C-alpha cells in the first residue's frame, strides 16, 4: 500500500513540475499571419493582468468610458462619458484628480475624447456640447473651440468632435462625427484651417457596372457616395498623425505626413486585422478599428471592435501579435472603444459596455520581439539578429524572425545564408533578390573556370565541325574518283 502511495505522490509532483503554457491561462490563443496568409500558432505576446472599473474607488464606477490617454509620466486620463467627467489615475490604481465641473462654462456633456499636452493642459472632445473644451494642468476651465465659421464648410455642417489631438504648432486636429471630408483642422485662434488627410472612396467593380445600366436617378445616388470617415487619431512623438477608419477593407490604419499623405501604406495597399472575417447573413463583416496607439519605438497597436481583437504591428506594418477577442471572460471584451500603452509596455484597453479598463502585460516572448524590432528599425541589423535567433528558439513558426535575419544577412552580403532564411520565411521576393546577388558573386568568383570551360567547349565544337567537314570532303572525293574509274571502263 505504501509503495502505491509513494508512486502516486511522485506522479503528482511530476505533474506539478510540468510547465504550464501561457495559452492555458488565457481565453485566447496567439497567432500570426505568414506570407501565404496562413495562421501558424504563436506564443501570446500579451496576457490579461487586471481591470479597473471604479467600484473600489471613492469616485465611483465608470459609465460607458470612451477614450484613454497615457501621459509622459505614465498617469492616464479616462474620458468617462456616461459620468460627464475626465478621471486621472496612476499605475497603482489611485485617483489623482477628476475634471467634472457641475456648473458653469466648463460643464461637460458626454465627453468622448481626451488629449493632454506635455505641460499638462487638457483638451476634451466635449461631444454633447459640440465643442473642444480646454482645461489647465489644475483642471480649471480656460476656454473652448466651437464650430468654426468658414465658407469652406458645407451648409448644415455639424461640429461634433469625438477625438482630438494638439500638435506642437498649436493646431488642433479633431474627428468630427459625420465629417467625411477628413480631420477638422483648427488654428491656435480657433479658425478653420481646412480638412486634413481625407479618405477616398474605394474602387468597386459593382459600382462601375451599375453606372452603365442604371437610370439617371440611380447614377445620382452613386455620385453621392461619400468616403468613409475617420474613427480615431493618435499623435506620435515625431508629430505624425495616425488614423483609423472602419468600413473599408484595406489601409484601415494610416500614418499621415505634414501634408496629409498616407506614408504608412505608400507603396502598397495593405490590409490590417484578420484576413478571414466572421460571416453574417452570407457576407463577410468589415473590420471596425476604433482606436490606435503608437509607443516610443513606433510599434503600432490598433483595436478592432468587430472581432474584439488588438492587432500589433511594427513601423513597417508587419504583424507582431494579436490578443483579445469578444466575450465576457477576463482578457476578452464586450465593446472595446480605446487603447493606449504605458512606458513599460502595459496595454490599457477601454471596454465601454463593461465600464472598465483592462490591463495587459507583455510576456517574455513579446519583450524579446520588441527588442529585436527596435534594433532592426534603428538599422542595427547584426545586433538585431541575436534577439531574433532567441525568438526562433522560443517559437520556430515566427516568420518575421526568419525574414528579418534574412534581410540582415542580405545587407551583410551573405546571400547564400540569406536565401536559406528567406525560404524559411516563404518570402519569394527576398529569396529572388538574394539569389540574384548570389548568382552574380558566383559568376565573378568562378569566371576563369566558367570562361575556360566555355572556351574549351567552343574549341571542341569547332574541332568537331572541322573534322566532320574534312570527313565529308574526303568521302566525297573518294566517291567521285570511283565514278570516273567506273566510267572509263564502260
């Protein structure tokens, strides 16, 4: 009996010592897309940490929060829309201050967006009051930006700001609900500076075909098709504005230059989010990216309301991680409405329906990927190869690591090795470029042998032709002499 008991204890201890995978603790599984749009399983980059709903705070619970902004000191501001207030908190879940004037000009109505300058000034998209309210670093109301008066605005234009940023020149950029012309740009004095970075109507074969068979009234309706409006915006440290758009299949995330040109998708049309979307009523749903955040290293994270997932990309648009999803478990969302990141990599996701902020911590795998991406973007390709190799030891399915190592080897002119990594990454373009350079070097290196071989073959061929022609002549002469002798005997 004791022997069986000992055996059982050993088995239990052995099971307890087995490693527990990150996915076992998470309601979602990590995955990425390879170059063939397959979804190899990947280690999770982010895991659920905790939630802040306000029930344990003296300020009370949040009600339908819509936005979040993380300041330079890692304090974060929550646009608590249902409570008509802005709540400032620190990373230890302590409330620092609340901006919620109950009366006077500063009283807020359904604020949906918040932006904070380096000096601590607040710009609030006071949607219900159709204005942008400004508060100083102490939370005191100091002014507003209301609907601009300009002949450039359409008749009936409604200024309904839902998101806002403030650049170093003192210009305001706002997402105005219903404004399909682009972001509303205001000068420091509040005057209208124009629309910025407008979207375009996507080409449609169906629309083109209908134009040829439609009546005049139907064609007029087609002519009134408007470009999709922006859903959110983010100002990075370099002064570039990132935007999100829902209702389109490609380029849903943009990086706008100073003149409003998308420089993130400059050379190609790129699709963000899942390639295989859920199907409803026989048609595939569209992604609905509602917010985007960019960290100090240029890593882009956007949240999709349709799937409830957060998608993270490097500066070049390569997918790094996917986390989250729809559901009521911790780590999943009901209605994600905003996202931002802290300096230590912690992601904050606002769930509007649940009225809370979910915090996600990075895994060691994500830390290693971020280290490699940072070095690679800085142009330190050889140094980046070290963490990329460690990434592959953790996850041999991570194609971006193969591709990045291949590019580093290519730049180091180690083309034959680069071909091996490009092949593993299924990167045909990279493999072709490496092969072309490898072939050039091979030809230069063995030129003497190749040229000598060609010369030898040519000489042999000429000798063969010469001998063959002599044999023909000799055979012809012999046949001619025999005919003459035979003719003389006749």
